[in-house]
């Protein structure tokens, strides 16, 4: 099998949500001499883009995109240790993502999905869970100051969304705003809201969130 | 200075727009529907008519003489005595009085009896009361009286029901288990709807109104269509209204099919064919209101979707018109200026058979 055929196979295992097949194809590509970066960038990521586009076009739905994310995760379990070897132990990868659901909100399906997608796309993850107060977020940002840092907050409700504004204000007041890129998501979050509160980005869905996050960290 | 017209935003807020702004929003809303549903745009004449309706100076408007359509009511029996928590007006009265008021005072063309919990599942333990009330209402009215309830498949998931909550399972990435839970719930929902309607038909009901099919996603629609099919077989003359919950059938399961068609992702014009195939007499299409957009944007979009549904449907379409649907703002008590304009547009442009 040629390298291109192997990459196509990797892509297709993501699109068809073939979890075991994705892990097997990843191992097969590694055994054939491909690098972890090639496998991710030229095989797995194009698959996630296809599934993301299909989700946006209402051709596939939440269960399918979660299965695709799970397939990507199965591959990343094999690839992450190899990536560390390829890049050296000190390499930060694409960055550290601190993910959480805003205080007063416990809706976490979207949060978990985005966290999974970010991890699958090479981010190291600190998952703070749900109902997280702003002072805890600020503490976590301060603890990781100096790293390539991405804050990813989620809020399903307009009431909890308002807390995102306080998050940004608190980071500004504590002199941490320039240390971190900030993404917010959730049903009520819009581009206008992101601009109003001084955050950096939002995304339409989990697949889009991974793309936006990677762009932000470049 | 250009003349400005009083319109509403999707959340009911009053806005002032020029004719040019109204036309631009109408076209944008129409294009959104046409793009999402892969359906035709409205014609220039239809857009002109929409502009005319939206810019009429009267506080409320009505359809032209001869274009009147039947008006079907849901939840009406409890709209009178319910409080604002369920869109009621808080006037103490029985459900019988509610039916009679709609029949004799408000001019309802069909009416329904609904329980305060308004879902099929909670009607089970009070079925004797529902049967008795239906019988008494039938003895006192001549209006076609249906039994109405929401399929509401979410009530079959924990903590309200016996099956593990697919939301909890999915966030743990137990996708297969989540789908199995939906499939089990759908079977029970179908069974319960049939069981309840067997008893309501024995009590003289003229039929059933499925209110908000698909509220819990494609599994909800799957269960409802199978219930419609079974009821049509058991009661050939039963009148069945299949009203939808939203414009797009959400793919919570993603792979459920009816008659070879995947339910997830269906738009109103695609849902209509399945409602007819299952055996419904009337299809109730829905288009959701975007609260951040103007009435012009929402109405342009809603009329484009509903016109396509009416064209595709082999059974009459009674469009859902109320708070947050059909181009009407999302208000507990929608304003008459918006309701009457949206309704006129649905009848005269989309060509609906009823409301």
C-alpha cells in the first residue's frame, strides 16, 4: 500500500467512525515508516474536517461526530508518546488548553466534545469540569503562565454566558490577559459577544472549535 | 428622511425599519431557508406581497375575504384556567368550559382535550379521568374534539423514566448504549400512545393531535410515526394531526429510519411525506423564530420553508403559528401585529390549508 493509500485509509476510518480500524490504520502507517505528524496532518485531520463539514451541513449528527472524535482519540493514544519522542520532551506541542464550563452551568456535552477534539488535535488538556468559578480559572491561568496557553470556556445558558465577561475582566485586572488566548463557546455565544467582552474567538461546533483553536495558537 | 415602519425583532422588541431594510431582511431570510432546505426562493411577486403585509398601517391585519382557513387549537382547554406558566390566562374554569368557550365564543374549527402535564406518558395514570372528561366534553359539544399531547420521549429517560439518559451516556462516549436507550424508549412511547388513544377513542374522541413531534429528536419522530401507523390501522376513521416540534429533525440517534428514509436532518417539506405515509390526516409544519433577527427576516424565511412544505405535502398543512414559530416573535403572549401579519402571509403566500 502506498503512503497516499494509507493516508486515505486513515481519513476514511475517521469519516466512517471506525474506532478500532483507526487505531489499526495508525499502527500500520507507523510500521510503514510514516511520522506521527504526517499521520495527523495528512490522514486524521482531513478526516475530521470532512466530518465537521458534514455536521455543519446536517448530514451527520452528534452521535456520529462523537464516534469520529473517539476514533481520532484511539489514534492519538498511539501517537502522543511518539510525538513527544519526535519533537523532544520539552516541546509544548500546539499548546495547553484549559477547558471548563462557566459557574452556574452544568451542561457539559459540548464541553466534553470540544475537550476531546482539542486533545485529539494535539493539545495538552487541563479539564476543570463544570460550574467553575472565575477565581479558580484565574488561578489555573496564573499557574501555567508562560506556556502556550488557551482558555476554552463553555456556557449553554445566557445567564451563565454573562460570566464569561467577568472571566475576561478578571484576567485583565490580574495582568494575565496577555498570557492566554481565550475561546468561548455554547449555544448563546456569538461573534458579537466575543468582540464585546474582548475574548479571541468562538466556533460553531466542536470540529470547528479545533480548527479555530489551532489557528489561534499559530 | 425615508419612511420607517414599525416591526418587531424575533424577541418582540419594537424596531423601525425602512422599506429597503425590510426588503433586504426578507431576502436574507428567504435565502437562508432556500439554502438550508435546498428549496426554491419566493418569487418577486411574493416578496412584494410580503413587503405589503409587513408595511400595512393597521395594528392588525386579516386575510382577504374568501381566503379564510380552518383554525385548530392545541392546549386550549387549559389555556383558559392555566396560569402564565403554561400560556394560560388564569380564569378559573373546567376543561369542559375551556372547550365550550373555544367552540362557541372563539370560533375554533377543531378543538382538543389536553391534560395539564400535556404529554402522553403522564396521562397513563389518570386515564380514567381523561376518558371521563372526553366523554363529558363530547356530550356537550359538536366541534371535532381530539385528544392532544406531546410525545415527549425525554420522559422515558432517567431521572423521569426507566431508560438511562442518552445525554449522560453520550458524554461518556457510550454512543451505542445511548442509541439503544433511545430505541427502547421509542418502543415504549409508541406503545403508550396507542394504549392511551385506544381508551380515548372508546370514550368518543374524534382523533388525536400529536403536538411537537420530534421534541426529543429523531427517536421521538420514529416513535410517533409508528404510533400514527398503528392507530390508522386500528381506527380507519380516526383524525390524526401530526404537528412538529421544530423545523429540523435533530439527529440525537442519527440513524433511525422510517419507510427507508433517515429521519435525522429532515426539513418540513421532507417531514410532510412521512407524516402522510404513516397515515396522518393533517401535517403541522414548524419554522423556528430567530430572536436576534427582525420579523422581516423571520417571516421571509418561514414563508419560504412552509410554501415548500405545502407544495410537497399530499395532506393538508396546518402551519404552527404561535410564540417563537411561524415568523412570530418569541413572547409568552405574542403581539397581535406580528401574529396577524405572519398568519396572513402564511395563508396568502405559503398557501397553508389551516393554522
